[in-house]
C-alpha cells in the first residue's frame, strides 16, 4: 500500500482563458490502491470522488474564474494539488 503522489498537477501556465472557450484541467497521481480524484474551486468541492483525471469547463464565463485544485486520495492518504488560478 502506498499513499498517493502526484505525477501531474494542474498548471497555472496558460491559465488565462477567453470567455466562451473551453478549459481542461488535469491532475494525475500514483499510489496503491489507485487514487480517486475530486476537484475544488476556491476550496469548495465541484464533484464527488471519481477516477476521472480531467475537469472540463465548457463555454467559460466570468463566474468560472477562481482557484482550482484537485485532491487525490486512496485508502492510505490524501494530497492536495497546487492551486491553478484560472482567469476568464
């Protein structure tokens, strides 16, 4: 059994997104058992835990601006990614 550790975190590079376009955030972690993921915006959960390593924002609007991050967790522990300051 191994706690999760990130091998890819959401990047703040190219995080300025024009309104009406799509933004895809990604994080990936390794661990035993395989981690599950949950996405947060400004510290508030956006989803339940799942195996999906992507979070998609379709047709971005001004209210989508904020700090996004993911949590990777398994039976051994949980870790928080760095925050991605997504600006629309």
